[in-house]
């Protein structure tokens, strides 16, 4: 059988001639060499796990303070646009490609081996995020324990706190002098009692707080136990992890709406500020927040999808998760900005953006302040909220830790899962200790920018280019039809092929051109810290060229051109995990390539990932094999199975 498909180039055999127009032979598989991947117990467990992963700290903790830093309504409009044109397409793409291949975020780049460094870079940034997410759960644990006290410790001012303090427990405040700068007790409790926060890093980060270290042990112990039990236990835990938070948030929303001045804060959140709509900073914040909200471009969604059944309806899952994710972010925003509006009212502050301390601590100020104003059993609602926040965080961290664990297990299958889980927990706990210091919040904001957000954006650009322009939208759509028996809609094709990559590239270039040195609550870091930040950034991004060079060098072709081009073609065993399905998939791809027109422009070649043309003789010989499938709703692999043997053999 003649072949023009680059997917069937065997790995590095310089003695073989070019496969173009040569006899084609399907690869021989030995199932014993590659054990089948674990699967979810039920499809609903995958959906709920994705909800627990994507609807988490990125929505409840990160979204409100990112919106506050970028003008409230000025941020929401770009965020929704980015979510629709970038977030949903990438989420669907990551689910599809990993369910199709049953490969994690590293091995999925068998589709384009030269780009494997994207996966390693994303695992790196996942590790950075996982470490500071766990530190936030350490703070949550501290608050959860304090929530059993009566009265709540943050509801009343303490004599040891300096400044003009207002009790957060006061529902009605008579007002302060015109020149007085008022601070609510919830903020002072967080800054002075919980963090013992430093004003700068000029004298170093300080000594870790032993109470926060003990609290940090709690989330890592929970994560370790879930990892040891495996992916199926994670799915069962998702029933609680995904549903419980919404009950608590709805209660908080109702309480927030009843606070005096809350309407002004909510209006600030939803009212667009058109004069800031074209600021590069706002669009950069929108796209990076989308990464955290949906947890895309970190490898986590890819990992979860790799455990799916081959025919699972991921289109339904994408729709459910993205809608819930958006609603959760908006719900959290309304709660937080309602409280901020109330705080602006009681402190006589005309500028909502400067009412409370911004940054990562915003959630530990606004939510507790709202809870302190409950006149009926505030301890119960405090326990419920911080338990909810803990549950959300565990859902997010379990997904991130499982991603890292999957990468390690795929590379070293002989290692026991329990040992890997314990190792991840120990390393993560050790790194997290730096966030328990007085300067920990500065480091959290700093590493969030250089080690997570910036790295995620750069790698996201190359990820969408890899699967849309190198692997090819056309081939991707045929893979979907082979797997699910459905044709891909125009919206997805346009977004994957043009809108999503162009938007990401434009936002990245715009951000680089208008780049300003990162600051945290107005604090400017030292030159040494900025140099450290760029090293952290480079450690993630340089994974891409480093692994590309390694992939090229390990090839055995004598011709450098063939060696390089082969690194941009799928490996010989790319496709479904099941041996029989893999063979049928290769046959269907081969058949498609032989029935394509000879003369195709560059755009069409990119779309179809067909850089090598077939001979006219081969084309004429196989023209009669073209068979429409528009009327069939069965997956293409079933159609191939029922195709006459003479047509399949060519």
C-alpha cells in the first residue's frame, strides 16, 4: 500500500528508504509491553473531578483580587471574551486529544515529538502553583480552627493592633472623621495575627511561623492519602468536592446582598470601564486568569482526560464545566465586591480599589468580614465557609499533584504509587514552608507572576500552535470523528485554526512590548529578585527548546532535514491505546491521505498536516476508494471495520 502520511515513519531507522510511495506496513504491537491505563469508575466521576479541578481556588480566591486589581468591570468584559474565544476551545482540545490517545500531558506530544518540552514546562508551572495553593490551604486551616472561637477572633479589634480599627462584627457603623483612615478588624487580624506580615523584603523573608507550618501539614496529608488511593478514589471524592461549595457560596451571596453599600461594590464589578478596555495589562490578566479558572495549559485537564473511556462524550463535559466555571467566578466576584462596597461605606472611602489590602490575601479579608456580620450563629457559617474553601483547594491540588504523579509513573512505571505520592507531598510541603514566613505573601505574588502566569501564557501559545497548525485542525477533526462519530462544528474549527492562536499570540506580544516590572501592593522588588524571577521564568519556558534539541539529536536519520522534519510528525504508535483500534486508526489515516487532491495550497496543508504529496499514480489508483460518511452517525473506526477488505488493503 502506498503511503504519504508522515504519521507512519518508524522511529529512527537510517537504513530504510523514505516511506513516501514505498510499501506501507502497519506497526506490530505487543500489548504486553504497554499495560492499559487506569480508567474512571464512571463517566460522571470524570465530570465531577473536572468540576472540582476547574471550579476551585482559581475562581473563589484568585478571580476576585485579579478583578479588583484591574478595575472590576474593566476586567470582566475582556475575561468573558477570552473565556469564549480561547478558554473553551483549549479546554475542548485538551480533553479530546488526551482521551483519543490515552496519554498524559507529556506523552500526548507523541503527536509532535519536537514540542514535548511544552508538557514538561507545564508540569513545572503546575508544581509552582501547587506549592502556593497548598500554602493557602494552610491559611484556610488556621482560619478553620479559629472559627470555633466565640466571638470570632477577627470580628473585634485588639488593643495590640495599631491604627484606626473598626470591628468587622458591626452591622451598622456610625462613621469616622473625615481625615481618619479606617481599617476593618478582619484585615488587621489577617495581616498581624495570621501572617505577621512584613512591610517589605529588604530584611529578608523572615522566620517561618510554626503554627502555619503545622497547618500546612493538614492539606498535604489529605492530598497524599487521595493520591495513594488512586484515580478512582479521586473520582469518588469528587461527588462531595464538586457540590458542597455551591451551597455555602449561595448563603454568602444572600448575606452580601443585604449589607449596606453592597450595591455600589457589585455595580463596580459588573459595570464596564470602556476607557481601560484596550490596556494590555487587563487583557494579560484576563487570559492568565482564564488559565487558572479553567486550569487549562497546566496539563491537569489533559491528565484527567487520559483516563477516560475512548468514546466518552467530552463535548457535554466541556459545556457543563465551562458554564459552571464562569458562573462560579461571577458568583465569587459578586460576593467579594459586595463586601468591598460595604467596607467602602463604613470606612468612608470613595475609591473601592483601595478599600482593603489587595493581592492574594483579599479572600481572607472580605469573606471573613462578611461572615462576622452574621447575627445568627456566625461560627457555623465561618466553619462552613472555610471548610468549603479547603474542599475547593483540595480538589485543585489533587488534580495538580495527580498530573505530576502521572508523569513520574509514565516515566518510571516500576515505582510504587504510594512512594511517589509521599515524595510529592514531602517536596511540596518543604517548598511551601517559605510561604509561612512574614514575607511569604510577597513571594507568593512574585512566583505567581514569573513561575506560573507568564510561563503558562508562553507555553499556551506553543500548545495551540502545535495541535492546530503542526498536527493540523483537519486531522484533529478526523480524529474526533473516528473516536466519537461526530463532525466538528464551525465554531471549533475557526477558533482552533485562527482565532485562538492569533489572540494568544497578540496578547503575548502586546504584553511583552508594554511590559512593566512586577510589583506587589506597590512594593518594588530589588534587582536581585527580578533576576531570580527571570530565572524562574526561563526554567519553565526553556524546556521547549531544550527538549526539541534533544529530540532532534536522538534521531538516527543521516540526513539532517529528514531528522528535523521527522520530529514534527507523529510517532509510529500514535493513536488510540487499544491495539486493534490503533491499527484501524492507522488504516483510516492512510486511506484518507491517499484520496486527497495533489495540489493544495500552504494553508490547506497546514490545516490537514500533509506536508508530503503523493504521486499522481497513487492518487489515480486510490481515487475510487473515496466514500462519503455524512449520513452515518457511527464512529469512523466502526465504518473502517465494516469496509470491504479489498478497499482497506488498497
